[in-house]
C-alpha cells in the first residue's frame, strides 16, 4: 500500500508550486537588490585587481591552449575568437 495516494501527491505538488510562486514573488525585490550589489562588488574587484586578473587570464589561456593541442580538441571559431 502506498504511503500517499495519487490525489494526495498531486495536491502536494500543486501546493509546492503555489508556495514556490509566493516565495519567488516575495523575494524578487530582495534578489534584484542583491544582484545589483553583487555586480557592483564584482566591478570594483575587477577594477582594483585588473593586473592580477589579466595575468590569471593569460596563464589560463596558455594552459587551455596547451591542453587543447595535447588532446586534439577542436574549438569552434565563435569560442576561439572570444576575448
């Protein structure tokens, strides 16, 4: 005998969706503010550490290129030309 019936499972799913909708509606303003602050902090970090970020990107690109050659991975033009 199942622990819950199909009707109970369907009702639970509907309630789950309803509560998810309420949660999303309530947290939309909070998430908008959080995302704006996150972008501002990221921008500030990238500006303050531009040299280090450039060095890491340069090193990462070289490592990826070395691995690409070693394992003969073809990179689509759209990805290869991204900077």
